[in-house]
C-alpha cells in the first residue's frame, strides 16, 4: 500500500440508529454488535432515568422493589430504566458514561433517552449539561413519549408542565453543552383522520425550541409485557398496517413543520419495530422490510433517521432474544438477517466523498458519525484472498471499512483480520478495493482543552498499516496431490 487519499464521511439520506438496552434488556457491547451486523450505526440509543429527589434513588426501581407485584411495567414509583448516575452530586465513572464511551470509540454518536423528574432544580439540569459536554455531538431525548400517560413524569405533572419543563431543560442543558442536539418525542398524529397532533397546544413552544422532531411508532406492540401474554381478544397489544404507520409518521412531520412556520427540522423515528409477541418472528421481519420498501418507493427524504428498538430484548422486540438461561447470550431472530440487508441499502448508508491524494503524517478529524475526515487506500487483489490482515505499530483507535464490512481497531490491537469482509461478499481476481480508515476518539470523549474540542477530535496518523494478503494456503493441499477427494 503506497498511496493514500482523503475521504469524507457524511450523512445518509436516512440514518440507521439502534437501541441498545432499556427496561427490557441489558446493554450489549459494541464489539459484539459490530461483529453481528458488520457496520456501525449513526447513533446508538441508551435509556436512563433521573429521579434524584426520590427516597429510593439511585437504585434501579425494579431491583429496589424486586418482591413487589405489579400489574403494569410502569407501576413503580419511578420509571424502570437504568439510573443515570451523573447529575448533581453524581459521578461520571459509571453508567451511562461507560456505555457512551464504548459507543463513541466505535465511531457512533450517542442518543441518550433520559426521563427526568420535571421538578428537579436548574442546578440538576446544569449538572447534566456539564456531564455531556465532552461527548461530541450527542442526541438528548428528554421525557420521550411525553403525550402519553405511563411514565412518572406524566403522573407527577400535567402536560403543560411537562412541555414547559422540556423547554427549560433544553435551554439550561444547552447553555452548558452546546454540542447537545435535543430531540422532542411526542405522539404526533395518532389518528389517520386527525388534523392536529395530540396535546398540540401544550407542546407548541417545545416544537419550536427543539433541534429534532420525533415520534415512536410501532407497527405492532405488546405493551402488557412482561405481566401478561398477548393472545387473541386481549387488550394489552395492538397491530396496525405498515402503510398506516408510515402515513401517521409522514403526517406528524408535516404538522411539526406547519407549527414551525413551514420551516423543516430533522425528523426521526426514535423507536420503531413490529413486536414479535404479536406478529410472530416471520411477519415481524416482513413488516420491517415492507416499511423500508415504502420509504424507498415514496422517496421519503423528509425522514432523516430510524432507530430500531432494540438489539437484544427479553421479549420479542430485539434482533436477538435474551437467552432465559444466560442473560449474556442472545438468540438470533429472523429479523436479524432482514435488518443486516436493510441497513446496507444505499439510502441507509453514510455518504463517502473521495478527495485528492495525501501524504503522511495526516490528521484525521472526527466531528460526528456524519462528519468525519479519514483516508482511503487502494488495495489490489490478484485473486480472492485466503489471508488478509492489517498490522499496526501505533496506538491508533480506528474504524476500518473494506468491501462493505466494518472493523474496529482498539489502541492496544496490533493486527486486524479483514477476512470477514469476504465471507459473504467474495470478489473476483483482478479487483481493486478501497480500504477506508477513520479515527473516532480513543477514550470515547473529546479533549475539551483542544481547539474546538467540544465539537471535534483529531488524531495524527504517522504511518500506514502493513497489509498481508495471501491468495492460497501457506502449504498446498496434499490430498489433492494424491488425487483424493
């Protein structure tokens, strides 16, 4: 490998995001997810709660009341998400910060879903902003599904108070962390015949104050999980047509835009899936595929991102289902293979723009998963490889892409085996591929003392890795020599 070229990674037409951990499943490491899916996401969504005024805090509430019998998932004193251990008088040594660092090391942004007691003080909100300022571009979804009635913040305050709190939280947090992009998640248009969104008047100012609009729309959902089983005639689940969910989402965007004086903002689906508890595993996969087909057929460029909820689930809302015998093991569902195919469609892939030739040392800049400057190296294969490896002498933290497959190189790693790039997508002899290298922050955080450190991270690559390519086994097949089959 001799020549290197500049390359710029930009946004997808519709970004692919992924949920990882919630009340229904534990966090799964990004190394594992990357190995299963073969590419990073724009953002990975984490779900936490912050109720520091409660006597049970900072316990996870279902563990605090582990012997309490409940009739509904949200019938605890506060929401059963993982506790946000930062904030006022908190610590950044634990969660969610360790998971956030893991996500960013692997070339992805963080979406932090945070349910917050709407009566916390301004000092609490300022402390949250201080927590988040070193994590680059971060999507913050405050008190999501805010027009519902199941979360504790909705039970403690009326809708006007919840909406006013959102605006207050946005203002204070962004004063301390201008790198944060806020996501307003409300019900949107919930009836195909409705002209207005649910609680539109109460949230009108929040629509203006937020950076991003979003809705959570499930094509099927068993909200009674885990306290009952979905069966025909039951009242704790539903199912809609795929087309209806698409139209409700589109009309929600159009109403958001109307309330914003006709000016557009990014629109995302912050949670999207079809619950296998209702549809079974095969129709779940079919519905996810059909929804993405409609997006492409309709050229729905107004939709800037979809977050699949979620990677591993104790119920049937995951690409994997948690093994009931071992929580650290996931059982792949049919939707996994469908999802792998969908996220590699052109609409959902980040853009790549080639630049001119560059010389080393070269500065690699990481602003976000939709704004990164790396290098591209042409690699020639005279035949399909049997061995393809990269050897490094430095402590770089890199995301690498070859033949459509992504790999992670940690600072401690000295050799990366690239052969998985060819297992499902082999090449012909005489092929030239492009090896792409990007450098997200090795610690998972930006250096705030650096120039523009809140918004960007840079790494100087001094030397290219050495590539080892072999197109035949190291020793010949002795059985073939003998004429054996």
